[in-house]
C-alpha cells in the first residue's frame, strides 16, 4: 500500500491525467484489495483484534459519523451536480482531483455515478458490525450576496431533497444533514420546510459556498435555526478538497462568534486544523493558525455549551502534526469533540499515510501493518479504527469514548 509519495511521482500522476491512465489513479485514490464484505476472512488476527479494541467500551449501534458526503452527476435524477471544469482536461489540476475522487468512491462508470457511489458507500457501512449511523450532507450552491447563484464557483451540489430521499430509503444507515445558503432569497423558508420534515443539522462550507458567518444581515437566519433547535456543522480553516481561492478567509473560526452569541449550536469541522487566518482580535491583524483561533473560542466560557469541534481529517498527513497532539492531550475538551470521517476522503490513499503516523509515534509498526490491512478492504472502518488507535507520542493519551458518542439529544432516532 502506498503511503509515501515523491514530487516526481505526483508529477507523473499529473502528466498522465491527460493520458487517461487509471493505474496511477488506483494507487492515489484507492488501492483496495477486495470488497468490504471480504475483510473478516482476509485480514490477520492482529487486524481483527485492532477492530475489536476500537469498539471496546462503545455501543456499536449508537455510534454516529457526523461528516459524510453524498456526491453524484445526476445520472439517476438525483439533482446532483459537479462543476464542468472539474470534468474537463482543460482544467488539469481540478480534473486530477475529480478523477481521484471517482476512483476512491468506486465510480468506474460515470454514466452510473449516482448509483455506484451509493452502492459503494452502503456496502462499506453494512460491512461494519453494529455500524451505527452516518450523517449524510447536502451541499448548497455558491450564492452571491444579492441571492443569485454563481455556477462558476459552485464546485458541486447535492440537493436537500436527495438527502431526504436516501434517508427515507436507508433509515437504519443515514441521518439527514441539509445545506441552506443564508444568502438565498428563500433561505428562511427552506430552513422551516426541512425542519418540519425532521432536519436538525445544517451543513456549510463557507470557503466554497461564499457565506460570511459574521454577516449581520443573516441574523434572522440564525434566529430561525435557534427557533428550530438546529445545529450548524461548518467547515473551518483552510479548504483543500474543493476550489476556494480568495474565499479562504471565510474559514476563519472567529467569524462564527455571531451565531454563537445568538445561541446557535456550532460544530467546527476539522477543528480548523489547517491554514492561517487574520486574528480579528489583534490590533496588528496578524495571521495566526486557524487551530489557535479555534482553541481560543473553545476556551471561552461563553461558548462552553454551544461550541463543538469535529475531528475528521485530523489524521491526514497535512493536519496531524500539531493539532492532533493538542487534542489528544486536551481531555477537558473531549466531551465537546465529535467524530466524523469526511467520506470519501478516507478512501484517498495519497492523504492517508499510516507510515507518517508511525514515524511520529502515534501508532506502532504492528498497528500500522494491521491498519493497512483494514484500509485495503474498508477505508470507512479504517478511519474509525485509526482514531481509536492513535495515542499521544509522549503521554500515550487517546481520544476518550466521549468523542465517539453524540452530545446531541436528537439525530440518532430518525
């Protein structure tokens, strides 16, 4: 299994994008040995023991993954959309990302994209004993301040109606997460509509969607969320998975003081573990790590009851060196951290580097080998087991059981 990549190798991948080469895509965005249901009969005793240890002390049926994506190409009237630029060889960087995502998600035929994505995702879940539930996220379009859509800046779109359709189809697997852009002219009506259907969670990615969480004009939107006891799950920090460009500044955690002060419950995805933003509290407005700004808010007593962090992507090679150590050590925050995988990202081999985790002493050599076996069949299970296995390199502290239990009273009962 590939875990380390040189600049030369990545350059080769980029070059062969234009040539339609699939072998390298298999290595970068997948590299699986078999179907998820074949895992138990093909992995070692050590790998099976690691899985058992990961679930120790937890009720398997009550575990919730709060961050998974549903993506499609509207091949089955789902209403889904992917920006044409991502699908074009004339935009090689974006097309490379697109091809890697297709491979990682098990989409071998784009004419069947919607069904293949769903089939692969549900197979991964069902192959996990006592799999719990997965919060599947809608993804709204990029809107301008005047309420009009900017299609050129919309990387992908997953409608709320499709998310509810899938939740109704698989009530034992999924929890719906809607996505409503606050600049939409019908934003408040949309919140009310989906709240009436049982939606409790709202997904934002400001860096891609273009909303400013500190914009006072959307206070009525926040008040509507509070009225219906809705939770905002928002990306914070720098965004790498989709195009963001000049909109990266909207990932600044400090911008979320407005909804927090209004009583909105906010979950900061990835714990703002990547990139830097302007310190809005300082006179010099210097750039500081987004993770430091996240911790500043988490340590503010005002937000003890309505601010949470979500730990997806923290074990990826470009995030774990720093934030991961701090969060493992900060046991006082564990009750305010929740688990998420950000699927399909755990299936992208190039960003999941167990060798780096082993080099930094988060895991042992034996654990690395066992984790690689699990990944080869089920990257979704792998993501969970990694987070249950890692320990602080110096103190040995691990994420407590609290991180993998929901702090919310709703969502799991749908």
